[in-house]
C-alpha cells in the first residue's frame, strides 16, 4: 500500500465539508502512482470513484496531464507547415450515431492538413465502437505499427493513430477500473485533452456537458496550452451534429494576445442540414464510408462534407466554413480521401484481406 497515495485519497474522499482538492503537483503524483501501479487496486478504485463524485478541479486536471506527458508516449515533431490537428475522441466509442472522425481525418489529410487520432479497444462504460475497430474494418491495421512507424505515416500520409494498448500500456492498465466502478472516471477527460504529439498542434476536444468545457479551458490555461478547439459533438466526440446547432469555441493567439471565440454554427443555415445518422453494423458502415469517400453522394457524404468543411476552416485551410464544405465536396468527388485510405492500407498494413462490398 502507498502511504503517500492514502493521504491523497483522504483528501479527495472526505465529506463535503472536509474534502480538500489536490494541488497540481499532488495530482500529478497521484496519477503517477496509479499509472505505475504503486497505489493498490483498492486505493485506485476508491480514488477514481471519489474523484468522480467530487469532480476534478482544473489544477488537478493539469496535474494529471503533467503525469501523462511524463510517462506516456511521445511523437516527435514532423515537417509540416502549420500545426498538426490532434482530435480528442472518447475512448469508449459510439453506440448510437455514425462516427465520422476517420473520414474527417482523411478529408483533412487529403487537403494537406495532418491529423493525429488516438484510442484503444472497447472499454466501459459504453463499450461502443472504437476508432481502432473501424480502422480495421476499413482495412488499416494500426495495431501492427510501432510508434516510430506511426510518426513516419503521420509525416508521409498526413494521418496517424496512437493505439493505447501498444503505445501507452500504463494508461491501458487503468481501463479496467471503469467497469469496476461502473462510471467514467475523471481520468477519462484526459482522452479529450491529452495528445502524444510533441510539436506544434491544435487540439480538438469533444465534450458533452458545458462544465467540462470550462474545466478544460482552465486546465489548458494553467499548462500554457493556447491553440485548441472545443466541440459539443455527437456522443461527446468531435463530430459536428447536423440536427442541432454546433456549440464550441476556438482558443488561439490573435495578434500576440490569447483569445477565446465562442462557436455557434448551424448546418441548416449553410444548406447542408440532415439527420445525424444512426450507427450500423461495422462492416456495413465501413463499406458505406468507403463509397462516400470514393465520391458517392448521399446523406453520409453530406455529413462528411459538413465535418470536413468545418475542420478545414478551423485548421485555417479554408477562408470560411462554406468554402471548406465546397473544398471537402470537391475532394470527395475526386476520390482523394479514398486514394489516401488505399495508401494507408499499403503503408500501415491491411487488417482484412478484401474490403466488404455493399450488395
């Protein structure tokens, strides 16, 4: 048993009137003790559920991120004009709506904007479809690459994926506690904020609840992270909905001064409204995604163009969202994202012998 960790647990696990928050340094040490297994399973489970009930403070989130930076994988900077876009998508996947993050990444990369994604296998509490399984169904086997090869692929193809089980086994070791406590612990917020990339980047954070966005912004401020985007996306992802207004924010330097701009956009007002598509069988979904990426028009292609156009604008690769949507449609019509997918299958390795075809 860790005596030091027990003191941290007593702080966060006391009652409403006696609870004390951890300092940033203490939070970093607590995360370090959990990641390295110095704290016992009983201590870790108690800490995670207590912190879930109390809700972490920005100083604590900043400390957790410090520990992840210290102990986690690091992808060295690549040669690129501008920042890499790093998407923070919940690791517990999707259970209701079609995930568009991979298609968005392919559109962005086809336009010259590198994108880094990260995630792991199915995990509690949702046990939804994770990115790695959809990559598998699209024929790209990121599990077969090491981190150095992932960096090379990010540089040459414009897309990279950090696979948690292989690249950050210490964090993978904490995943089982989600099932044990029956809740997503505050450490799950780090999936949305943390990135293994070491160069200039624009971090895109999905969120569900507005208080989470506030915590993110304040934690980023403590860490000196200036360039980030927040999106109240589908199921907490970075996928922009079409059935409701997109709410989020853009934080960046403007003429040397840090500025946060509230983001409110409507797909309807831009003439690209439509339903948020329901999740389908993974093989069927992958086949539909391939068809849309090859230029086949339809609701899925519209959703990809909407997200691709939005993020081309947020990446400053388009002068407006409207121009970004037009650019995304042009790329899809030319089959550029599909060609990039084929290149990734060749360079990363294919997870399936032949792609599944829609009948």
